[in-house]
């Protein structure tokens, strides 16, 4: 079938060029290659398609009918390829992106807005949730995820890391000794993200990395809820730094153990391996990797 399709294209080119030599020149092959493709069609179907002379060719009755069908096939093929080229140059349709709920107010949302402005014919569907959905089942093109990436068939690209800050409401300090080291915090009330393990890792330039195990009184399923309950004085938490930046300035929250750094969380973009060479995903990745618009 594939060989027949190639031979059909050569046949149409030969008819329109008027000779094997001119068709060969336009196709960038030798005249014998043109002759071979057309002869193979004639032999396979036991029909003469062309009358040949030393200087020109002429269609037989069967060749006349075949030419119109073959030409229509090539026109449809060209329309399909043109559609693909247009999709590459001017993407359209629906593009679905899943992100953690906390990223509503992050730089990543600003980058997605810039991506949307660059491709006005593209309809974006954004899913802000802290549940890791199956991309294929949910119809998600790409997802931005934080934390460790489990082994899977998904393709992954790193976007760096997400800084976090250990904070609590000022009232939580009342009646408590100011902590001097991470282990002082093990008995404090904590707010835990459901998808995260029951510990925090803090690092110090001299003390190294320390893991604090804790039993959380309150467990939530997204970072925004963790932030809001921190403002209500419900416990220690380690939200993304960008979420609490203004709260720290205004005194609504205080940083605990400021000489220690909460281990940052890795940020990745993931997408299905079947879309390995998708140009739209490549463009999306370039926007996500930008330091600014």
C-alpha cells in the first residue's frame, strides 16, 4: 500500500510534467526511478496507464481515470499536511495544564498568562489541584508537579525548586520557649500536607541536614489551606516562600529558626511519552523556563 501511494504521486507528477525526464528533475530523482514506479503500478494491476514515446507521454483511458483519483488523493494529503503545518505555526484547540493549588498566585501562573497571550487561538484549561491525576485519563496535556517524581512512563523536565519557609502565628509562641534547634519543635503542633511525609527537613551551613519527625494535629490537602490555618494559629507549617512573604512583612506570621532552611521542593513538568516531539509542549516548556516574561 505504501509503495502504491508513492507510485501514485510519481505518476501524477509525470502526467503533469509531460515527460519522465521533467518529472524526475522536479522530484530530484533519475528518469529510471520514475519509470520504475509507474511500471510497477502497471504490472501489479495488469493495466497500461501511459502511452510512451521518446519525447512525451500520453494517458490511456485507464490512466485518465486513475489520474483524477490519484490527483484528488494528493490534494487531500496536502490539505492534511497544511493543517499540521498550521497547527505547528499557529496552535489552536484546547490545551490542558494541571498545577498545584498553591501556584494560583505564583510566577508560574504569570508565565502561563504570557504563554496564552503569545498564542491567542489556543484555549487553555487550567486545573489547580494537589491531587496527582492520571494525565491520559483526565485529558491533561502537561502537569507541573512538586516533590519527588515516582518512576513512571511520563517524560519529565526540571523547573528548579520551590523555596519554603517555616512559619507560625505569633500567638503560637506565647508560653513556649523560643526554639534554638530543630529538635525543640518536635512536640509543637504542626499542620501537615496530606501528600507529604510526617516530617520536615531543615539544613544549616554548620549543622547540616536535620529531619524533624512530628505528629500533626491538623492535616490538609493543599498548601493554601495550610497557609490559612497557619494564620489562624493552628500550628507550624512550611508553605512556599512566595505565599507567606507579605505575612512576614506585616507580622501576621513569624519565621521560626531563621538560621535554618527548610529543604526546597523540586518542581517538574511532566507529560505523556506519546507526546515526546509535540512542538506545543516544547513551546510551553520554554515559557515555564523563563526567569521573566
